[in-house]
């Protein structure tokens, strides 16, 4: 296994200000805002998930460590590891064999928070490229059924490739617009990682393309509201849904959850979050959200070195 180390690059004042120009709107809700900006200007430490459908954690850790790879265990999930000195884990034999999957910590935690059990039925409503889907299969030990849905034909190829490489055999793929997914079945678990602005992916070495231009936020949040209502309507009365975004915008997060609570008999469940996670915010820019949103969690890159993320856990009231 080969390793490569990217040297840290000095960030110019112009680059720093460019971050600040966009994210200043969140300065009053992000704790230690200056630390947040500093984190955006630093290299993102990659993470991997060890795939127990094809291997075991301890032997693989010993092998990779013996090959000179530094693995830093994530405290709340025994399958997740930070890899601070491995820049291209996708080029390794372990990746090709499906023994590891490159996945943001926050993304993996959405699946583990949903916690599907062997034998259950699960729906990943916006599934591609499949990191969360395949972790769900891992948690279910390939028993039960996962429906992995995505409307983008281009993204289905990546979803299919990851399902095959990682040995997830309890998955079927469908191609419906998520907001129009048929209501013929109910699921024990629903994962809803919605299309979002993508703000949380924005780091110095990976300039995320924000998914709405000025004036497009309303169209995006309208889609998110339609998706969350459909996701809840597909949930078994005893089931659990996880809603997530890689966005900081409260309109996409707490606002969408408040919309759900106002329109369906739903409640928010507490989340056992890792150290460094922050609660949801109850109000922003004159808008007051349902008090339950404080049970949601927000991940910021200066508190947890991962993709900026929001997550909520939903059940019937």
C-alpha cells in the first residue's frame, strides 16, 4: 500500500475573505466562527469505513498499520477511522477488494444513527453514490431488504458499482423521483439524505459547487419539504427516519423539520452524537422553529474534522 502526504498550503488573505464573504450569514449561529473559517482553509482529513461484510476490523487494522498507514479510530463507531497520511485510499488493494470504503464520518454516522437491524426493511430515498446504503447493508448483515432509490441515471452507475464492490446483497435499486416514490409499502427504516446546497463540503482543497444560485433557495427548500413528507409517509408507524443534509442553512435543516412537524404526526428523537457536535438552533433571522429541533445535531469542521452536516431522527408522535 502506498502513501502520499499533501503539504499544508498557506492560505492567502484573499482566499480567507472569500470564505467569510459567503459564510458570514451564519456567523451568529456557528460557535467560534473564526475557528470555523480556519478549518475551511485546512486540508480535510479523509476517513474510511471498514466493511465487515467482507473482512474483520482488527485483522485489517493490523495489516494496514503494518503497511505504514496511520489509522485513528473514531470514538463512537468501531468501523470508522481517520487516515491523516493516506491521500488516495481509493487506489489501494483494500479498496478494490471492498474491504474499505472512503466515506465522510458524518455520512457514515447518518447510517449508524438510523441503526437498521438484520431482517428489517429499509429505504434509502436519495441513495447514490451508495455509501450510506452499503453501510446499512453492513449493519443489517445482508439480511432483510434495502430499497436504494435515486432518480439520477448518471448517479445510478456509481451506486451499482459500490453495492457490487462492497458485497451488499440485500439491496434492490429503483429510479423514482424521491418526492413521488410509490406509497404501496411501508419501511422500518427510512434514510433521507436530501439534495442540498452542499455548503458543508466546501473546504480549501475541495471547492464545493453550491447547488443554488441567488433566488434558488426557495426551490431547493420546497423540494426538501416534499421529500421529507414523502419519506415520513413511507415510514412504518413503529419505524424511524433519519433526515440529513451537508448544509448549514437553517432553512434547509431546522426549517424543513419544523415543516414536517406542522404537517404530519411526527416527533424528533434525541441523537447520541459524538463529542463536538452541536444541537439544532431554535431560531434564526427572525424565524422561530419548533423547540424539538434542539434534538437535531450539527457538525462543524472545526469541532469534528469531517464534512459539515446536519442530522435529525424522526418517529411517529
